[in-house]
C-alpha cells in the first residue's frame, strides 16, 4: 500500500499562502480545467508569489496514492450461509449501477451542485472558505465532491496504515491542506470520469454514526440495499454526511427530518425532482421510514458455530498466507473486504450441538463440559466443532459462558488441552504393528507389574523417572496373559505398558507426530517443555515419557480427530483445515493454508488398526456404547487419571470424530459425579463419551453410503506362521509349557492307545509337529492311554457281515484333528487355515 501523501515541510507565512492561493484561484477560474502538472504562475494583478511559495505549490503532490477502501469481511459456512462479519468501518462497496439514482442526485444537490461543471475545484467556494478560515471567523467548507473524496481517501489511507500523522495532515484546518486537496482533485478529474468519482465518494463517505458508504448505511437505517433507496430515504442519508452525529435519525429524528427536507428543497430548486415528488417525500415522518438493523461484528453472531468462527479468525491471524505480521493479518481481516469460505457443515454442526447438550446440558449442575470435532478423512476438512457452553463472557445470566474453544490448541483460542487417557494406546499399538508384531502376540496383562528406569529404550533417558513405573489396571480389566487384540478390546493398562516397554519410546513419538499429535500448548513441530522442566523434550512437540502410553499428554480434541482420521483414510494424515477459499475485495483468490496430506502409515498398518479398533467398538469392547446399527465403526475409549477426562475417538471411513468430556478448568475428578441426573462412581470414556458419539454420529451418517474398512492382512492379525514343535513323549504339563513358549495355546484334543508312548504322555499334536500355523493358534494334545488291551477270544457268531468294528483308533485321531481346529482359539478367528492341517470330524475337541 502506498503511504498517504504528506504536506511539504517548507515553511511560508500566511501572506505568502494567501497570495499563492489567490493566484491559483484566478488561474483556476480563468482556465477552468488545469493540467495535472501545472505550476504556479506569476499573476500581476495579485502580485508575484515569493520564491518559497511558488516552490511550495510546485512541490505539492499530484498522485493521490492508494484508494483502497476498508470494507467488511464475511465468513460463510460450507453451504454459503453467513456466519459472521468483521470490520473496523462498516462498509460494503457497490458499483454505481447498484446505487439508487435518487441517492446520486441527492448527494450532488447538497454537497456540490456544480459537480458536473467544474474541473475538480470551485473557485468561488474555496475563496470564501479560505478568507473565513484565515480571519478566524468560521471553519468553512467549500470543497467540491472531488475534494471531499480526496480528503476521505487520505484519511482512509492513514487509517489503513495506522499512521496518526497522515490522518492529522489530511484533516488539518489549514490553507496548505486545502491547496493539496485542490491540486490532487484537479489531477484526479483528468484521470477519472465524474461518475467514477461520484461512485468513489458514495462508497467512502460516512453516512451514519458507524456506517461508511451508502450500502452499509441503507442496510442499517432501512434494512434494504442502496439500490432500493426511495427519494425520501436518499435525501435523509445525503444530509447525514455533513455531521453524522447531529443528523443521526435514530437518535435525533427531528433534526434529521429538518435536514432531509433541506436536501429535498435543494433538489427541487435545482430541478432534480418535481413539486409532486417533493411534497410526497416531505410528508413522510422520519420515524416511519426507519427500520434500524445493527450490523453484528465478530463471532458472537455465528450462533452454534461461534467457536468454529473463532477458530477461523485465529487461522487468519496465525497464518503467513494472510500477511507478514499478525498486525497485517488483522488489518486484512477487518478492512480487506474478504469473503472467507469455510468447511463447516451447518447440518452436522447442529447435530453435534444437539448430541452434546442432550447428554450434558449447558446449565448442568455438574459443571462438566464436553466438546466434539469432526474431520473428513483424506482431506482434513473440519465439518463440525461444538461444545456445550455459551460463547461469550460470563455473566449472571450465563455464568458458564466462555470464549475458550475446548476443541483447539491454545494458540487458536483453545485451552491447554486434556489428558488423552487410553486413547493413546492406539498409537502404541500402531508402533507395535510397524515394528513387525501382530495382534495375536501374547502380552502380560497381569496386575502389579513394575518397569524400572533401566528397562526403557528411549532417546531421552533424562526424562524417565528414577522410580519404577507401576501402572494399575481398572476394575476387572486384564489380570492374565492375553493377546494384544484382547488387551486392546479390554483396554488393559498393564498390557500396553508392557508393549510400550518393548518399543523405542522415540519411535512411538516420531510415529504419532507424523499423525499430527502434539501438545495443545505448542504448534506442531515446536519443542514442548513440560511443567517443572527447564529443557524441552528434544525436538518433540509432546512429553516423551513412559506414562505417555496411557495418555499423559494434554491434547485438543481436534488433534485427536485428525490423528484417528489417518486410520480411516488408509494411512494418510491431513492437517485440519477450516478455510477452503478466500476472495479479496477485487475478486482475486488469496492463498489459503493447505491440508498437506501425506501418507504417514503403510496401508497394511492402517488396515490392521481398523481391524483392532473395530473390536473395541463392538459388543464386549470398551466402546460398545458407540456402536452404530447400520455400519461398521472403529475407535478407542479413554479415561484420564482420577477420572478427570473421558474420551471416545471413533470413525467410519468417511468421518472421524473425537468426543471429550470433563472439567475445562483443570483436572478435577468426576468420581461420584451426577451428570444430567445420573450419578456414577466412575465415569469412563465408554459410559460418558461413547454414548454422545453414538447419538451424534448416528445422525451425521444418516443417509450416508455404508462403506466397509479394508481387510487387514493375516500377517498383522496373526503374525508370521510358526512351526508346531514336537512334544511327543513329553508329559502333558511339559508339552503345554513347550507349546505356550512357542506362542500357541493348548487343549487336550483326544486320547489314544499307544504301544510306544507310556500312559499319560503325549503321543502327538493336531496340527502335527512341523505344521506352519498362526501364532496364538490352539494346538490339540493327543494323550496316550497306554497299549491297547488284548481282546478275549469268543465263539460268538459274526453279526457284522464282515465289517470292522474297531473305529476307536481312527476316531481318536479324528477327534484330535478336529480339536486343533475347533478348540478355543484366543484370536477369535475361524482358523480355517488350521483346519486344513487337521482333517478331523466332529470329535471331542468341541467339548
């Protein structure tokens, strides 16, 4: 933006200025239209100007500089509906074709009746004003519409540049300022048509206490556009510009009516209207004309989307795409006339608000808050962002009102985040799969495990507590050796602590940061320093400590929704985006923040995560209260320390949604809290957040195509196939231990006679030794009954027609074979592959 033109610093006295001014007026009066590059002449009849005065006039600028107007910006939803307006000057620029001819005539009549005749200055008016001002008799006007436009442009440029000196120079009650305006006006008249200048004036002038330009004023006073202005309305607005406070019809209707009638009389005298038109207009009382409608400013008018609006505003102020500094970005927002198109889905937003407030009303006596964010996987588009608090500042009527957005990071108007609880276990499981483990691996889920400092593999050992970490399980979860899939389904703390202990902690942090995970108090990629520490966790934007496995980091719901959307999209992470397009007042598209979608997980890992997290969100899983009746879902529950936060982060292939509930002011426990009339000793993600998610997503997905998740590979579910070890001849106990050590479960599948294997020992297995089967599969033991007893000879006749009655031996093998495929398989799979090695029938293995 070009800086506002300044007055010359050259000093001349009053006599010199008057002499110069009179000479200028004479030339202007004689010549009519002057050259933009004219110089001050020597005029004998008024005396030659001094050299200083002549040089001063010659140095006055002829370039007006920037004529950009401050204009209100608007934020619109994904369907184009208005969310909010932002402005410092309430102005909506309109072309002349969209401004009533009544308005054009009224302004010319009252402000500059010779507008279409002069060349930018009116010598008679300027001379009269100059003499009066010099003599100190009054502060006369005398400026043409062109000069007034020039003055307003200079003031506006000073405002946009936040230059107080420029504004003072443009409003100084001096002849020097008048000379500068005159020269600039003459230059402008040679560059623009009269209608172009009038259009500029009608858009820049103040037509009300806080209304700039006729469009904003018309909407404010009459609730319709400037194109629809009647004669009486146009005269009323035209009269306001002289003194917006004095002639404000909403405050001083009697004064305003007198002023309106003056304008109408001028229009009649100048032949712009007929007597009949005049009579009709003056008969209308001003009070009957008004339909005042304030123009809201800011996000408070966005209703249920106010917090999303606030997030969009923060995005504008924080994003370098909109200016080098935050001050530049703010000026663009409130003066730039932007149309900001966003991602929010109004229907989905309403459904989110309804679900949140139905479960935890805004005025619930518990004071528990809840929030939700929805992301579109594969694009990062934010489709919903809601919470159960009124937007604004607390008051007697709205004690829970807040402008803090619980869904977002601190630098986007949010809080400091909330502990994620067991939702973080999904990320531990992700690294588990990346490192080559499977869902069928067996881990220790027993209580009373201890993990000393020396047992942790980390690039940041200084942050591992000197005391051993000893996590606990909740209620009846865990308590035994189990598969990783079962540990996930039941959300067993000690099992995941054990898994995390087998992994590199910094590998986990690297993986989750690629999925967008970061502490709510820092930007992604910005090092995080925890409370009580004087150094950051290396280059990580999170606390990298053992307890992160169970959710020690405080994170925003929007971050969690975007991270889990990575699974839904097959491994692609997209930065959340709220803005799809920004168009400036010239109709030009501005660059907007990009989602920067990247493949951060191999599809095999994402598909295996979807397989595992579907088990969580199914009957018997901790997320069973989130199940949708018409489509598959996946997700993870979470409950923070001391029941201070409850989470469910879940998704379908097309949507990912995080729901959080807890106390926004801190980490207060919800033990024995009464929420929406229900009292519980423990509030978990599964019984608080999951039902909210279920209610909301059942509505959000209504009518949406049902999509299935991609199938996971056997390798990630069951691991590499392993050979069944030979246990022939072992005792049953030794055989069971050997098979469990190899990663298999066991059962007694059958008994059989054997001449070579003593009674009670193992004859063999089903599948047999050397068979390649999935880890975690069940292996049946065939136990020896010792040698077959000899049969006593009888002389009874053969009633079987020669058929062999001895089927027990074969039956024993058959039973054992079926036992291998039909026994209790901890991985929950049909084990069709195992049955291929069994070849059995319906034997005792199903018992």
